[in-house]
C-alpha cells in the first residue's frame, strides 16, 4: 500500500464541527487506499481522549498540543514579517521536524494538506505530488470579519485577508491541485488565479444519512408543549456567534412577543461569554456542549441558520435537512448548497424576512413534504463516498513541475 502524508490544522476527530467533519471523512477515505501518516494539532483538551480512534486509521502520527491563547500571541509576529498571522499561529518546530523525518525516511510520494495553514510544512517537497484542500477561501472570511469590527481589529483582519490571499495564490501555483468545498467556492477562487484555474477543483461535503435520519428515535429534550427554533454549531466560532447574537436581538424578540411559549435553543460546544449572555433574554436557552445534537434537531419545530458571515458549505444546514427538518437559512448559509428555495428549504435575506417566514410557519402547519424533499436532496447530492472519489482522480495524476 502506498504511503501518504496528511496534515490537518486540527485533529480530525470527533467529527462534531465543520472542519473536523470534512477532515475526518477525508482521513477515513484515504486510509482505505493508502498507508496514511498524520500530523495535526489539538486545541481542545477533550480531544486527547480520541487518539486511539485516529491511530487506528493511521501509520505514524504526530499530535501537537496547541494553546489558543499562546498561539494568538505568537501569531502577532506575522505583523513584522509580512506573512499571514495564520502561519505563525500554526507554526511549530516539533511538527516541522516530524514532517521532515517522514519525508526523509519513508517512501512518501503523495501529500494531502487540509487548510492553508499547514502548507508551510511541505513547501520544499517539490518532488512529491501535493494536493491542498483549502475547503473555503479563508482570506475572504477575514475580509468579512473586517467589515464587522472597529479599529484596530478591522485593520488587522483586512491585512490578514490581503496577505493570506497572496499566500493562497502562491500555494496554488506551487502545488499540483487545490480543492474547495463547493463549485461556487472553486469558481470564485478561479477568478482570482485565472492563469492556473485548471489546478482548482472541488468536492462537496457529505452527510452520514444513516446517522442523521428522521427514522432514528431520540428522547425529547424539550418540554412537550414547547415549540423550538434551534441553531446548532460550535459556539466559539465567530460566524456562529455573530449569527445567534443578531438573531437573538433582532428576530427572536418579535417572534416571542407573538408566541410566548416559543424558545430559541442555541446548541453547541464552548459558548463564549457573549453567547452565554443571550440566555438572559426571555425564551433563549444556551445548552453548551451536548452528547448528541440529533434530539435537538428532530424535536425542534424549525432549524434556523441566520449566518451573516460564511464561506463554503454549512454542515449544520445539511444535517438538519438530512433529519427532514424545515430549515430557514440566510443567503450566506446557502452558499454552496444545491437546494431549491421554497421547495427544499426557505431562504430569508434580512430580519423582516426571517420574522415573516417564521410567523407563517408557526401560525400554520409546518409542511412535512418540505422536510422529505430536503432529505431527498441530501441523499442525492451529499454522499461522502461519491464526493470523495474526486480525491482519487487527483492523487493518480502525474507529477508535474509546479508553476513558480
């Protein structure tokens, strides 16, 4: 079996948040075809207990502890080197030494990189076929962050956007292939690097539709006479924080005034103090980490995804659709998802549209046919095995001299 090096910026397990869902399924798929050596960071103490699960899928492994607070301070060094802060954040001598050892002592002729931050470890490995899965255009996310912040953070975020975009372009020139999470994301990046657009492709995320199935029985975590709007996601991620904060202040109070028994559940790990403070608003519950998100999805009246900052594909939307739930999403949360508005989910562009659509659905009967159509869409377009086959096509290509 051929040997392959796989580097990820976060341990790909448990698959309980967007990037870890994708990186885990990529690892699982690669391990069926290659002897995979994994180098990764662990930024959550709870994740150390999952090492055996990952080691079962790999050959050699290197797990590096990453303290987010220290990493943020270290990243500031990028301000003096004209390099992305992201690279300094994930810079590590121990991981670099481990990578070099693997490349020098093993017959590795293929490398898969997950996220731009990890490309720094293999930029000199020009004799090896290299694929980078950018997933999203991270530089564009920093641009969106800059629009929502005041000085000096808006300056820092805009700088990061500009410098990181240049880095993304250079990595694409150096590597053999670059992939993204959706056709739309790939198309946007091709516009930025038209001279090497032939290197850019995509493969969609998938959903474990047996796991996220409306046929599975789950205990109801809500009171029987309570109607619930639910949002799921990692609650230390700024885009999610911004989404629930906006919804809690601009949409939910209007809904609550009309339906005083309605509740808005914010379900997700590591809620920040800003998110926890939302629980002081009548009708809002912040759960923190839960063992299983599915009971909260299946027993909710509606799933909402009011993201204002987003890139790529939102797994929270796909998972709710797979559970047969009616979803109301912002246009940003819909990016990269092939679904028919009005038939497979609803799209709301601003607070008035969210309020109007939720009011209509709560006043009448929620259409079960939409939930069925939503699940059928996921079954048709979001199979991991089918979508990951794209990686095979890229890994069997001939090694070409990278564009300087």
